């Protein structure tokens, strides 16, 4: 088992990659221990779901809501703009999660 996913507080639904991680079983450290199978590679600083998260569920990190699941998220799945929507910043739903290109503004 290589790599670690840091869980900041008990009750958080996501853990944060301390380094770039391959799709593999990683150790959970911090407020939660154990292991988790990552379903995709995870860039350093990005989040993975610690458990099943239903669409519409508030996603907790730091014990605070960081957004809402825009679709069902499986344990070990990368949590980012493709499946997380901010209730505070509507720009997050207007950015292509792969390219980072803004979708609601034309520069032509």
C-alpha cells in the first residue's frame, strides 16, 4: 500500500491527497484511519470520496460544506468540478473540469 489520503475532521466525506496518487489502495491518516481503494489517479491536493455520496448531498471537508454532489459519487472516486457544485460560487458549474475553459463566456 502506497500513498496517503489525509482526513481533516471526523465526519468529513472526502480526504485530500498528500501527493499525486495512482489508482491504488491508499492509507487514510489524520482524523480517520484505515485504507481506501482510489478508483482514478488523484493529483496532489485533490479530494477523493471516503464513502458513497448521493446526488444532492452536502460534501464536508474541514467539518464544513465545500459544495454539493452534482451526481452520485462512489467511494474512492475523485471529487472535483465534474461531480461537485458550489452553492456559493456559481462559476464552478461553468468551467470545463478537464480543460479549465470557462463555458459561459465567449472570447471570439
